C-alpha cells in the first residue's frame, strides 16, 4: 500500500521512526543516482560518529583512552617472549552514527558532491553546532553540498536557513544545493506538506551536467519496503509538530483515503 500523502509522510518524522527512515533514504538515494553517475562517478555511503560524551564528530570507531604503563607480563611459551605493550581502547557507547552520501570521481577518488539528509541530531543542541561547523568547513572547499531536510521540527540548519523564503509561504520541507564554484548562489526547493517532493538537481564537476534525484520516487520506495502502512495508525495524530492548516489538511486527506473516520 502506498503512502496516503503526495510527498513526505509526517508520521515518519517521529523520532522513533526516523532512524530507520533515514538509513533507507540514504540507501535508496544512492541506488537512484548510481546508474546516472556511472562510469565517471560513483556514489558511496559514508558514516560519521558523533560521540555523546566528548561532543565531537569523527570517523574512527574506537576512542583512545590510555597506554599501559606497567610492564607487560611474560607469556608461557617454549621460548619466553616479551609481550609488546598494547593500547587500551574504549568502545563508543552512546555513539550516534550518521550516514551520508558522497559522490566521488572514479579516476581520482576526489569527493565531488556531498549529500546530507538531516536528522534531529543535526537540528538541535550540540549536534547542530557541530553540524554547522562542518558545514562552514565544507564551504571553504570546492565540494558541492546538497542538504535534504524532511523534518518539520527543530531549528533551521540547512544553508537556506538564512534565506527569505516567501513562496510558498506554507513550506515545511527544504532541499538546498550549494555549488562548489558558485557559493554566492544557493538553489533551493521549499515544499509544503500537501505537495510532492521535487526532482532535485544533483551537481557534479563542471562541465558535466547535473543528474536528477526523484525524491518522491525514493520516498515511495522507502515507504513500501519499510512496510510503514502496517505500522502507522493514521486514526491518531502524528508525533510531530503541525500548523493548524497542516493538521486540517492532513485530517481531510486521511478521511479522503479512508484511513480516518469522517467527521460529521
């Protein structure tokens, strides 16, 4: 059963659902782009680790704690050997892993475009500050940045947060594109709840033409494969913040689809 909404399903913005939705979006965005990129470019999934305790983001999966200072014991062998001093490590309990997509040039391995699908961790608290620092660092390079924000809550974090978006006035979701050689011009798609998600431009390295990401098709695949029609109770309100107009439209839509009793 397809989603009852033309684009993003606000029920999937719930914090309990989002990790699964986010991972699936990353996977199927890569799947949608790969045939268009070959053979010159390749889309890869990368992963950052955000440490809950020390508040930094980096790639390795272990945290260096200390080196042993006492002499290491001898192992019982036919010819006794001195044991080399190991390094103690602590695994990253409470680590938050954030996947992203990078498009690389096959010939050189250079990252050409970075695609970020924002999560609650990117839009609130220390996680937002860390993301903004990384965002600023990236703008100093020639890497294209595509940010996809399908969450209607949290502080505005994507680059277009500073833009005055007047049309459509009721936009909820935001996708923006910053090209490496043209930072002064920001391309964006502002999407209301009632509309489909756009077919977005994904820039490559000039003079190569942009490829196209059909976000609605990707989301529909996420919804279908995830079996969300079996998990969501559309008779109840979604666990996200809606405006009064959005809530009224949602109620009408679900009644129209037969997923919510009609009100007298």
